[in-house]
């Protein structure tokens, strides 16, 4: 059964940007998406396909976020400034010690180009990580990565 399309900013939207601002207990999966599989979807068709495949893989909408456009690009906080001194330092360290800062810039650019980012919460569950990656690959997502606490795993290839 197809998953109904929901646009960001509408009631029941997939993005939690508004909910994070209104609920101090809500966890924003961005800008530091530890325990998440992230993929880039280029259009609405791919996004809807990803939603359907995620549902088939057992992921309910509360297990993933969808980011879209300039408003959500700010949630990635490329420079870390929106998260105070600690965020700025973390982004600086990522730029020096890893590819994470490049990933953040790349994700922000995709959003500015009108693409979608979809982040699936999987924690450290290896099977869930593979199911999420398979669902995203099946929907033609690009730049699929798993972000752990201290490493990034490229999941773009076939499982």
C-alpha cells in the first residue's frame, strides 16, 4: 500500500524542525546524525519511493526525518555556529580530522538545489542499518552513509 505523501511544513510533516522548536524533549537528528543512515533523494518520485520502501522494511515515519530546501539546510549548520562554541569547535575538528565537514557542506548544497535528505534512525542495529540502506538504494538515493559516534560508513554500494 502506498505511503501517503506529506509535504514539509504541513501537519504531520516528516521534518521535525518545527517540533524541535516547540518540544524541548524532541531530538533533532541533524546536524550531527549519529546512529542514522542518511541518503540524498533528487525528487518527489524518489522520496515517495523511499517512504514506501522504508515502510516495507519496517520503518515507521517516526524513525526518519526528511529535510528539504533552504530552511532545512540551516539545520545542518555547516559552520556549527547555530550550536554555540561547542558546535563551532566540533565542525572545525571535523574539517581537520575527517570528511564530516565536507559531507555537511555537500548535504547543505543538495538541499539548496531542491533535493531531499532522508535520515533513518537505526542506532547501532546492524540489521536495521542494512534494511535502511537497502530501502534508500532501492529508491535511487545517492550519497548514502551511516554516521556512528566515531566513524562514517559508506553504504552507497550494494549491501
